[in-house]
C-alpha cells in the first residue's frame, strides 16, 4: 500500500483516536497499530528516487567525497573467483559491493544505485567467474544494521544486476552455489531485525533464482545464520537456525527455536542435531564450517548462554554495566561423523573466554583450513587460530589488523593465502596469518554524525562505528591529498561533537551512553563532565546521547539522557531541568539503554525554548528554561524513534521533526512541521520516496529551505516541505545520517553511514550565486 501525505495524516489521526479509546494517549505504543512497509513498496520508492535524481533541478551540482581514505569500515563477506588470481569481491555492512582486480590496490564500486547499500552475503559461481550472487542486508544485528531487499545476480562480473526476489528477508547471512549445477543455489536468511515475519530460514532455487522454495523454517522469530555444503557431497548441507530478533531495549538473546540442522538430500528434508551440543534455548548465534581435508568433519562456533558462574558485585560488562550471570560464551564443537555426535573441543581454553564478551550476536564466524582439518580460525574480538583441532588457541594479531572480525576466505589450493574482513576493512595474509597486509583504501567508513569548525579550510569531525572519532580538512581529496590529513580526535565510536564557536580550542565529545567530555584541543587536556543523577534513579543514556551548545551563549551546554541537564559553565556544574521525559516502562528495559532522549534543539530566537525527542516516541517542549514542560505529540504517530528535532531560526514557534520507524518495520518518510510550538503538526513529507528519515536541517540563510537525509540520499525543499528535489548528483545511494552547512562558504557536508563524508556547494540553492569555478562545482573557500 502506498501512503501519500494525506493518507499518513489520516493514519496519524486514527492512531491518536485509538490511543484515546484505549486510555493510553500519554503512555504508549503498546496499543498502537504498527505501520508495516511492504517490500514491494520499498522497491517502488527506490525507483522513484532514481527518477527524481535524474530529473532534479540540482543534478548539475556534484557531490565530492572528502574521505577518509586512511581507514575503512565493516566487511561482511568475501568472494573470490579462483580463475582470476588478483580479483575478489567484498560485501560491506552499509557501503555496498566492491570489486578489486589488483588485490586491493584499487577498488571499483558495483551496484551503486541498489535499493539498499547494506550487503550480507556474496558468492561467485564456481563454474563461471562472471556470475556473482549477492544477498542484501547484513546478517550482523547491530543497532545500525540496515535492511536489504533480497537476492540479486550479475552475469557480467558486476556490471549489471537482476533482482531475483526474497525482498522481505531483509538480512541474508550466506549464499552457497552448487559446484556443478549453477542453477541450484541455497540462501540463509535472517528475517526482520525487530519484528516477526515468515520470510526466514533457508531457501533453495533450482532454476537460477526464477523461483524459490523455503526448505527450512522454524518460526517467525528464528532466522538462518549460517550454511555450509559438504565439499565431498553437495547434497549434504548443514544449516544453523537462531532466535534472531532484537528489541529496542535489548540486544538479541537466545529463545525458542534454533539449532544445527543437517540435510542429506539437497535440502528436501532436515534433521536437527543435538547429541553433545548445548541446550537449544541457551544457544545464541552459531557459525559452521567444513573442510575437504577430512570427510565428515564439521566445526561449530556457538555463543553458549548457559551460566558459567555468578557475576561478582561491581563486575562490569564491556559497556560499564553490572554483569548478570557470566555466560560460557564462545565455544567450539566438533563432529567427525557428519554431525551425528558432537564434542566440545575448546573446553575452558583461556583465550576463548571473552572472545564474544556480551556481543556474540555479531560474530560467531568460523573457518576450517581446507587442507588441514586441525587448523581453524574463530572470529570475534580478536581473531584466534588453533592448529590442534580447537584444544588451544593463539591470537591472530599484527600491526593495523583490526580487532573485530566478520569474514574470511581461505584459498583452497594454498592455505597460506587468506583474505580477512573486519570492522576496519580488508587484510591479506600470505603466510597463514602470521603477517598481514592492511588494505585501508576501501571507502566504506560508517559515520554517525558530522560537526564543523571555522578554520580555513574548515575541518569536519565525526564518530565512526567501531573506529572511534576522526577529523579531517574539508579540502581533502582522496587519492591526491595525504591520507594522514585525516586523524583521530577526541570521542568514542558513538559520540556527538561540538566546537565552541567562540573558542575553537574547546571541543566537546563523548563515549557511548552519554559519557560527555570537554577537551582543550591546544593542550590535549580532557576532563569528564558527565552529569550525575539528582536522586537515586540511575540515568539512562542513548548509544549516541545528544548534547548541544546554546546558540545564545556557547558556555551553556544541554545534555540529554532520560532527563535534560543544563550547565551554565561549560559542563563544570549541571542542573537537572526536566523530569523523565520518556515513556519509561520497566517491562521494556533490557541489556541496553532504552527510554532515552535522542535529540535536542534550542530555539535560536529565544533562550530557554527547548525541544526534546526520545527513542520511544515522546516529544516535549519547554518555553521557560525547564521550569515547565509540555508533551507535544498530538497528530504524530506514536512510538516512532524521534531522529531529529530542529527549532527554526526564522520564526518563533516553528519547529521541524523527523521520525524513524525502522524498529516497527516501517520505512515511510515521517516528517513534520509545527508553527505553534508543537501544539499541532503538519505533514511535510510530500513526495519524499520513503525513509527512514535520519535528519532534518533548516538552511541557515533562507527561510523555507529545508534539507533531509534519508537511507536513500539527500533531499531539498524550497517551500517548507511542499515539494522535494533530490539534491546534487554523483552521490551513491547511501545512508545519510547527518548533515550541516558551513555558513561562510555555503558548503554542505554529509556524514554517511557506509561511504564516508561528502561535500557540496549549495550557494545556488538559495540564489546567492552559482557554484565557484572549482572542480565539480565546489566552492573555492572549501577546497
């Protein structure tokens, strides 16, 4: 079903009426009917975006990539045609598909206009190196994981692609192509990340993807996380099922269903294997691998949630939270009889302890050496290698080898040749993992946000998934500038940032869950300025907890946890200026922070007019500096993550609001405007083809000009949201998480979650002149 603006407005009104009838107008999304986006609608929105891109009045403006190129991002799978010694393909979490023909010296992006830039699996036809299969949507279940749109195939080595269905699987873990029958292919699918659905499990095609049969299915909450084919008998397959679902307040945990399955007839029938394996309801994500070196030999890497011991008081997990029971975690099991019986081979091996810590749900990849059944690699933090069948392990480490590992390819003819994929990109070893060549030039960096300063040229700053925070000059030219122009800066991987406009040396950043710091960039001195709870109620901070400097006085800092804090002296002292502004419910509290503030905005026209949005759909305003607060949700769909609230600098009472419904399997574009401090809202999504919407931004120089960043790209409206145009050309389809305009140069910078940062001269958008004569229309002042 397609929703135009009026339809969404009617739906929002209906939702409010439903709440009223249920007696839960204030409290909850429990009674709200969740909008669900049909996969065909997502594909249609994608086509609409491409058409709008081609017809846009702004397509003559060209985006330019500004880096970084001294680091990379998460790789989810690797495929290599054996007939081509220097060629291989890489699937990335949110940066698309890439191909190298010179072993990583240079890269070619493939399928840059795909409906999703998230890729989970890639495979090359063993018989034909030009046939490449791709499964969209990474199987790793991160908070920033994005949904894919099914299976695609290229028959010309990645030049063109054909969609072959399974669009509602969302996340695909593995593709296995039959070694002698190119039309027979198996796909392990995970299903929706946050909601139940039937399109999960193992699928098989026997006609090259024209039709699919679901050959292994457990439930609407169990997905397939790995798949292996016997090298000696392609009719023998092993599949792993997993209770694969997360909640906004909880990382994935084991539940009903799951386990290791075996088929001996090409997927027609399956047997669940149990002998010697951990309890099914305690088994988390599992990886599986076989080797040609020994018939019947199968290894499984299991995230075992059985209790190993009770946690000591004060014993913290990786995120600084009190541990509950300490689970057994990563364990390696081996079968030498095709899975009939299994034996725990890793035992209490000390290096396995902590390999997954609290996040085994993003790892559990295992590879067996194709020429030695006793040599195995297990991937987590870090990567470990065993040469005695799992009895003992040694860490695989080397300079510039990233710690978080997700993919590996081992040459079946030369076990010394290994390609590894991790959160830092690609590494290659020619000596079985003793040393590694670091490939840093794969431009798939996953930024969460962007900040800018007033240097000349101005600098850009951003936090990066699993790679802390980095900064670089806006003039950077990948391939021409020195790579080291980009460098680490204060801040963790989940950090909003702010540069004091009146003192460029004062820099604010944070670690996850709201641990805010202030740094003197001249001296490097950093102090923690995280506020404390004013009572015995512990604070809850979002993964990226928002803070802002007041546009009226840069000494004033606002920080959002589940309450709002204000400091009048740069964070040295804090006062709590709000109650809990979330729909806190103890039943919706788990192992991650939820019911937290996600966005803050103070009116540039009046001090103390502050808007707040939360992850559970609450929106509030104070017009007196926090003395009183009003909830302003009438007319808004309930329970949607508030991704951004932005107070206007041109009109008092005008505020813009973007919502993200991904957790409800809702990919619509939710965008609103209010002219009365949020008392009423008007839908201004107009012709934006789908979302989710990650950011809304008001032009600093011209009233009525708005910009939004979505999971497809950037859009601009010149009439306060009455009509939208795709902004600029030359931008790959990418997840735009944040954007800002450098006022002096009229240069827009966007932070993408998967392709690094880009900039665009936007002088002509407000009629302040044509772009400067610099290359690709970039402004001279930002070159």
